[in-house]
C-alpha cells in the first residue's frame, strides 16, 4: 500500500465514523420520542484502488439502517385515544384527512392520537390516523387490504346515531297468585314499556294487570301513550301440574291476540307504528308467570333506539373503535388496521417519525390487530423509543476512539510525506 492509499484509507475511516456519530446523536436525541426506531451505521470494508501486487488496499464505508422490527416498551398514559402496538404492524397515517392520493399514506408506530377541531384523530407529528369505517349495520363490507384506497380518516367528532323504530316488545315477570279470587278484586298492577318511534322519539305503552274475582285469572289492558286502550286480554294461569304458574289466554276482548303464541300486533300512533307484544307462549315459563309472593316489576325488552349523540369512544385490542352514545347504545365506528410488510427494516424513514414503503420492505398488507401475525393494540398507552441510552453512550465512546485513530493515520501519513519532501534537501 502506498502512502497516498494509506491517506485515503484514513479519510474513509474518518468519513464512516463521522456518519456513525451522526446516527448515535440521532438516537440519543430521540431517546424519549414515542415510537422512534433506532438508526445505526454498520461498517463495511471497501477497496479503494487496485494494486499490482494483487492486494487491494481496504477502506471502510458506513451503511446506514434502522432497527424497525425491535419493539419499544409500553407506558400507560390514561388517554383513551393514545394507542400502542404490541407485536408487529404499523398504524396507517396520512398527511391530510381522507387522502385520495395513496402516495401520501405512511406507516408509523407513534400512536399519540388526539381529535383535532374537526374530530379527526391526529398524532403529535400532525399525521391523521386511517381506518376502515363500519356501516350503520355494523359491517365493514368488502375492503381491499392490499392498498390504501378504502381507508378513511378516523373521526370521533359530532357522531350521531340515528334512531331505530321499535318493532317488538317482550314482557316477563310474576304476578302474585294470592291477589286473585278476592271479592271485591284489588287494585290493578301497573307497568310500562318504553318504545321508539321511526323518528327516534321515546314514548311508553301502559300495561294494567287487573286481578279478577276468579282465582288465577287476570285481565290485561294495553294502553297507548295517548291513553287510548289498544285491547284487553284474559290471562288464566295453570294452578296445578308441571305447568303450574304458566299462562293461557282468552282473546274475547282482543280479537287480534294469538292465543297459540301469546303475541299480538298493535298499531300505535299516527301514522300507525306496528309493534309485536310478546307475553310468552302458553304453558311455558318464557314470559309471564303467576306464583304466590310479591309482585315482580315486569321485565320489558324492546328493540329500536332513540337518536343519540356520541359521549365517548372505546378502542379494543382488535382496533375496533366503538362509540358510546347518550341513548345508552354502543356502536362500532371504525376498525384500525395494522399494516404489515415482509421486511420492516427495509422501510424508508421520513419526517414525523413515519416510514414509507420501498422495494426492500416488500408489499404491504392491512391486517386486523390480534389475528395472524399482526400484533395487538393497547388503548391508553404509548410505545416508547427502542433506543437504549447506555448502549448508545458506549457506542459513542468506541466511535470517538475509532475516529481519533483514523485521524492519527492522516497525521502520520502527513508527517511521512513531509519527511519524504526533506530527502531532496
């Protein structure tokens, strides 16, 4: 190796170690950055020139990389929209809300999401969280999980749940046997059931259970919210045998009542809203019963709901975002997918602690958290940087020594060249 080659080798060492110091400084600076992935410079031998002796002088270059596949520790925050991933996968984020250009979508592990002024979830880097929206029927429908085109920005702003009309009410409970067969009969037992109109307005049907002077026999009158009687059905409870306490029905004063099923279809309000009332099949314990003891307030089960406004959100480990509404209902709003690539370490680093797809990373697939190889999502927590500061400081000392040694090569070669110049004097 000539003196000039030695000089070039020393310079390559200075350049490579200065690059390594840059990566170490990046890591130390981002040691507390949520979701940050450690970068590094790996030293690789390189030949600078050819040699007539067959021994090529070897220099060094720094090949830069990022340790994306190593997870950081989780730390709780208590904020419902802070999200952390345990295992593989990335959140999909975009530069703007509801991006139409797929090249503006990126991947990140930084899950410090908070709603902006429009209710869009946005992390500290200003990137918007993307997810698949659920329909009002609770289904995602057909979504393409190999591209970003079906994603929308997750929005938890002024979400409203449309009211659904009630179509059926089930009735259950117990009436006291000792109240029947008295002369004169006692006062009726009153109960009511809430139902919802097609506009989401709540109203109530009234049920009057009137004991008669005939043992084990009652007259049940159903009244609409305006106070108009919809009909009266006679209910006689079996007094003996295995079916003691179960009902049979007499529809003399309620012709539309089906004595074989214990159901009746009533039309309530104007325009008429059809609602099926189910008192329980005859000779079964599925609905109303009569046993001695206290009156048990009736258990009413009605479908439908009134109009509701979003009160809060909940996110489960599968990435489903649920809205809890002031009408007491809970509905799935979005599913947050986790993007997976065959080689996470091949992703390209970009601003905002995010990554972009590359040829080295391989194709992307949007999986459901907790299924297959995808990790799980923890709400109310953030993933810390995967940087180990003690290791970085150790590497910094080693790199500084290597840099100094290469600088010594340069100064030594300079002295040798100076000595050579003196030979002609």
